């Protein structure tokens, strides 16, 4: 393949990359490091529901986060900033005044919802004031729009900081260099399939999967993902990935530090002609990417580990939970609830576990504000704050959706549970304990399905806790129950099952016989015999209660 002047992927650093026309590969974004053209932003946000109605004077937009309109506060912002007109109605004459005031305050664009109104007058006002007027689809929530704009502006800011040769940790410049060297649009991902960086060279074809991945900074969940990533990480070199449906082919490689996987690099092979030279270039690039990813990870690991340790201590409980809650920024009062997620991994599979952790963490923390997640052993715990009774149904819906998604996309079977809601920080460990008990019940097959809540199975949880106490203190067990169970074990009889079922049905002979598929005369004979063999008097209520409880708990011991 044709070499690219100025690009050096042989060593541990990379010089300025150029296109064949000797145009600097990052020049398109380096020209305006603090701003972005409105047209470029709209191209990134294609199909997001955001449309332009007036370009104003084709302003440069600031790369700062969007501002939120507040009718009670004066309009103040950075020059070129985007204003989200939350609560502004297009038919209200005062909205025209807000548009003019925003332009005077230096805003570059204002976003409104059209709400099925005629906004021609607002368009004229925006043109006259010299500010861009954008409308967003009524179905798009303001929070979602803010997140989309924040993502687009922050990635543009990260990309534009690197007009110079590749610096330490500069994955965006590396992605551009790889795209120029190998010959295709490039993305660099971590193990959780998050897009860390992507190339921005002109005239390199991309597909919808890449566009969605860049917009959300997360590889879209597709059924073929698991098989494709497995082939990449099982290979020591570059791998050709055939596109499915409308997706273009890819050339991909795992990024490793020694034998430790760190992430992967994916290059679009639009014409299917990336050859052995491209493979070798990509393999050299993977070594460079490993250095940058290790440095970036080590910079974030300490803070992440400290927060995870605090959350572990909070879930375990103790005298210092109030102090720990303050360090985590939690309010002293709830309500709180802990959800637990446990993958069924056939063997130790670090990559699958990391992907499950990321799936659960991302979904929980984005689905509800105030969620905190941590991995303990192979169980992922999510602590939800402000978990009022009305929120428990939505948390259950989230858990069930995660079970379905993990099975469909990874694929890994996932069990999930929620503990008891608690009003105080001190009760968080209790909620975690209940969630663990529910997981234990799900794993044992005593509860149908892959999800259950402590509220649904409260009686069973009580029996599990009692069983633990009986295990610690054997003298609590009914002596008659012990003798009966030992006799059944030696003789192959079913006296214990018969008596327990009889007591379960409130001593109703007809229902008991039907449940055990016995004739009522046979049932009466067994009851008479067990009374004689084990000295049981069912007319003694206290003895009968302890006997029944002992027989039930024996199944859980």
C-alpha cells in the first residue's frame, strides 16, 4: 500500500501524520480548538432529532457544556455557547425576547421545542439577532438532548487539543495516524467496548455502527458482537471481520500489555482491500496504543479503587457507615435499596466479567441518578438512592432488561435481585444481605426465574435466616424431627415428607392425600405409625409448631 509521508509507527512515538496531498491529518479540527462549526455539530448529531431553522450568522459554537434556560436568572454564558430553552413555548411572545437576549449575551445558538406551532416569527427574530435557532423533536427529552450535546462537544474538544505531534496519552492523534497509515476510519476501544478515541480524516467511508459508536462513545449492542470480539482477542495479530447487513468490513486487533488485554483497535475496510502491509501497520500501532492506554488507566485507577473500597465498606456495614456515606456524597437518609447481579460464568473469564460489570454499571448509573456500583467477588452491587416505593418497579424493570440484554448480546446468563428498602444509611448493609439471600435462593432453584425481590419472597428469606440459626445452634431442632429424618434416611421411608405436607395443608387429610398421590387410608396409617415410632402428639401446638418448622428448615440446611 502507499506510504504516508511524516507518519512513524515503527518506534514508541509518532510524528505528524499527513494525507497523500500533504495536508495535516488533524488540521480540520486544529484550526478552531475552542469551537466547532454548527454544520459540523449537526453532522455529528445526525438523526438525533435536532434540526436547524436559522443559521444566524453561521456562528462558531463553544465546546463548553450547554447552558440551561432559567426564567428567574439573567442570561449569562460563554461566547458561542448553546442555550437549551427549557420551558419556552414558541407561541409565547416573550420567547422572542429570550432569543434576542440570548444573542445579546453572546450565545451562539438556542434550542427550542416546536410543539406543533408555527415558528416563522421566531426564525425571523433569530436571523435579525444573528443567533442560530434549532428545534428538537418533541419526543426527545431535554436530559437526553443535553447528554447528546455534551458527548458531541466533549469529544470534539478532546480531538481538537492535538494539532501537534502525538503526545503522551493522545489517543485521538494516534487514531488519526492509524487511519492515515492503514487506510480506513479508526476507533480505539477499551475492554468494555467504550470508544476511547476515533479518527477524523476526511473522505474515509464510515457506516451507521461507527456513527452510533462515536455519538454514544459506546459500541452498539449487536448479536454478532460476542463472536467478533472473541475472534479478535483470541488472535495475536490483526483479524479481518466481515460486515453483517449494511455494516462495512473491519480490520481489528487486540491491544495488550504482555498477555493482559487492554482494548482493541478497529479500522473500517470499506473496499475489502486492506492487505498484509495494513495488518503489519496495525500490529505496530497496537504496541503504541498499549503504552497510552496503560498510562490513562493508571491515572484513573487510584480514584476508582478508593471509591470502590468505600462502597464495599458501606455495603458491609459497621460503626463508620455515616462517615463513609459522607465521603461518597450520600445523604444520611434514604430511602436506599441494593440490587445484586450475578453472572453464571462456567469458568474464570475476566473479559466476560468486565463486560457484564460495564453493562450493569452503565445501565444502572445512567438509568437513575444517584446509583453507585461496585464488583465484590463475581457479584455486581448497585446502590440506589432516593429509592421510594414508586421507584422499585422501575428498578425491577431495569434488572429484567439487563438479564435479557446480557443473554442476547454477550451472551451470559445473569441472575438479579433487589434487597429490602431502608430509610437510613445504617440499613444499607441489611439491604445487601437480603439481596444476597435472594440470589442464593435463585441459584438453588427454589424460586422460578432469574429475578426476585426481597419484598416478594419475604417469608422464604425469614426461613433462610432461621435455617442459618438452626445450623449454628443444633439444639433448636425438634428432637422428634431429627429422629424421623434419620429413620427415613436409613429405611427409605417418607414419614418426614408425609407429616410436613399434612401440616402444610392444615391437617386436611383429603388435600394431603391428593398432594402425595396416596389413598386416605394409607395416609391415616402413616400418621398413626409416625406417632407411635417418634412419640409425636399433634394436639400439642407448641411442639407441633417447632416440629413443622424443623422439617421445613431441614431442606434449607
